[in-house]
C-alpha cells in the first residue's frame, strides 16, 4: 500500500486513510460525502476509543474541517445506524460513541468522564429475567461506575 501525504486545511492527511474511510462508509451502506469521510478519518484514526459529539466537533474544528455541531450529531447517529460505531449512554445527559462495535462492557470513571473497555469474557451474566411476551433481549450493556478512592 502506498501512502501519499497531502495537506488539507493545515492538516496532514494520507490518501490511504481517506480511501479506508471511503471504503468503510461504502461497505456500511453510506455515501462517502466529504464531511462523512473527514469525520470518519478523525474518529477511526486513533483506534478504539469513546468520544462525545462535542469532543468530535472540537477535534474536527481543530483539524480545519468546517462542520457544525448539528452535522456531527447527525453523522454520528448515521454511523451508529450503519453499525460503524455504537452508542453508550452513561448518564442521562452524557452519551459516548464507541468505535469498538464488538461485544464488550465498560467502566465509567465518575468525575473524570473517562470510559474504559472491559472484555465481555471478564463478566458473566446469569439469571436474566425473561423478556415480556413478544419481546426478546437484543443486547446487555454493563457499565460499572468507578471513582477514585479518597485518601485518608
């Protein structure tokens, strides 16, 4: 694979990264618009991670991507519906988007707003209640809340 570097809006980009994002979008059934490609480049360039709409917007603005907060919000939800990322609601007012779509659970560090992955094999879930009639359990999300120990 040949990596061609170019500068766009003061940001060094590689053709391979852009092609990868375009392919990722197409394979997920999304049209690779400039804004979707730019946001996908930012989201997936750092590997598996958790980010909020606001954090992605800040990163996009810092990278010179002209995008509104509403566009970032809508794009993240499109990526979620396409299965590229998943939503993690840890508080009523705080939603994270997770680039790791494999089965896993999470630690949430209170007061620091940090989310950490827990491999699904580390947690055993037994004795789930039966789903109401006509329903089935589609997924179980476990979020374990942590806080720093107070030093005495």
